[in-house]
């Protein structure tokens, strides 16, 4: 990798870095056709696309029992690792639960209550790699939130990955379907003879999955339109270039379109990072994927003239994963607002969060960390506001409501308050005039 100075970046280079997208524009119409066919033909379309795209002749689309068997038959070490990761994810997300609350203010009782979404679909990627961790990240928070029915779609195969299936079962899915890609999102959104329709679809996937989410989001809720994986490392002169390079390579192996960036305040460290990346890439099984990601327009190693410039660069980039490998990492963190998940210090690789710390790895990409966060229990609940006014409380607000309602030309709104206050006043007058009986 070549090293560039942040100060020397031109407009086109900045656009590539700071305006990343999910890359779904070119396939939007193809995906729309897939979605419509699944909506019309149901299971027939799912089986046809499994044959066409996955090279698999699918018999049973519902593989819930297969997931349970995979969990029972899994190697003890693998099962133990899945259980440990699931426990950590569960523990972290249980702290996100919201409690109902009420307060009383000047004759008004106000509050919020939280109820889980009833039916949720979780997409668990497959294809070129297995992602049991993604099963935990999508299913466990839904379960913690209290979702009644959690359905999972994951790509079919001649022999579906037993580790992924075991993780799906461990996480607590109610139904597991062997269908992937855009067709899986359509099946969850609209239902088929086998797949039950859900109210919300979550989970990461490739650009076909993302494009399908975009196509169905008028009919079903989604979490986010995620793009390829991203990492940005902020480093100073104390950073270990080998550690930084390892984090860059770990994200680069996800996808040819992944974005991997390091910005260092020390030129020698930046050069050492670039050299370490080039050396280590040659030793990786997914070298071709890694090399493609390293050459991506939104990837690179950069030098900053100061930590302030590095921080401004990182905040503008708004990365999915932000690693801070610098002496005063807490002070740097305090100055950065936009990041999906932050990893502090030399011994906190991004992979720790990907698998086992307990935080969620379904995170905003493409700069969406500027306005949103990662998947959480909040994504699986609905918040309802509650209010009750006493007569005195409504009277205190009457003039304000009347003035604003009439300013908006909504007379009936104003009258809905006035009629109540008149009725109260009339009742009060009648009570005052009623003779006292001896």
C-alpha cells in the first residue's frame, strides 16, 4: 500500500473516501425482478433461484430440525465457543432493555412503554464464508427484546454449514429457512407457502441482500442498508504497525469492496504499517480478496500533520469500525462522534467485537455512523407514549392548544379542548347551585 498525506488529498479522492455507498444502483432492477417473482411464485421461485444462484436443488426449505441436529452433533470445543459468545452477546444486550415509565407534571401524567415487535426475520450470510457470529448478533438481541417469533434465512448448500446452523439454534431461532440473497429478503417480507411473513428484517449481507432490503422497505421494516465492511485505525508514534496491519487485513478479507484505512501522525509508523500489510497479505488464504480491498478507492494508509487532523479525518470518514491505537486513546475518543463501534488500545482487535466481547457487529457503513448506531435491542421494540390529563391539567394547557390549533386552521382541534372545559365549568356551576338538604 502507498502512503499518502491527508493534506494532499484531492476532491475526487475525498469523495471516494467520505461518500462510500453500498453499490446497489447497478443491480436495482435485477433485484426488483427477483423480489416480484418470489412475491408471486413463493416456494417455486425460492427453489428455482437456489438452483440458479447457489447450484443447489433444495428439497425442504424449512431446515429448523437440521439446525437443532447440528447443535447436538457439533464438536464440544466449537459448541463451547458458540455458547460463550452467545452468553456475552446476551449479557451486553440485556443492559439495553428499556423500562416503562410515568411522571406527573402539573396535572399531566406522561410516560413511555415498550413492547417487542411480534415477528422478526434475521438474515445470516453464507456463500464464500460461514458466519455463525452473525446469527448470534441478529437473533440474541431480538430474543432479549422479547420478540415472539424469530425466523432466520440463510443460503442453501449441498451440506449447510453445521457451525452456522448450530449458532442459529443456540441463539434461539424459532424457524430456519434455506434461502439466501435477494430472494430470502423477499420471502421474509412477503411470505411464501413455507416462509412466514415477518414485520421487520435485519442482518448483514452482500449488495444483493442490501438492494432487496431497499426494494421491500415500503412493505416491511428493515434495520439499515449496509455496505461492505470498513475499518479505520487512528495511530500515533506508539502504535505497533504489525497490530494495525493485522486489523486492516482482517477486514479486507471480508469482501473485495471492503474499505480499510489507517491514519497515523507518525510517518515512520505509517510506512511500517503499509509494509506490514503488503508482507502479511501474501500469507493469507483469501489473498485475492484482500488485495482487491486494499486497492479500493476508499482504502489506504495516510499521514496526518497532527492528531487533530487525524481526528477530523476519522470523524468525517465515520467508519463502521474505529480502532484507536494511540497513547491517549480516551482523549481521542472524546473528540470523535461518528463511529459504529470503537476499539481502544493495542489489545482490542476488531475481531474481538466481531465474535466475543458481546457488542453487536451489525453496524452502520458508508458514513451512516454520522446518524445511526449498530443493531441493538432498540431495533426490536416499539415505543408508545402515554398521557393522561386531569381537568385542571387540561385547563392549564387550554389557551396554548387553542391558540396553536386556530393558527393552523384546525378549529375542531381547538373545540375538542373547549367542549371539555365548558362541560366541566357547567358541571361545577350546577354543583354550586344545588340546594343544601337538611
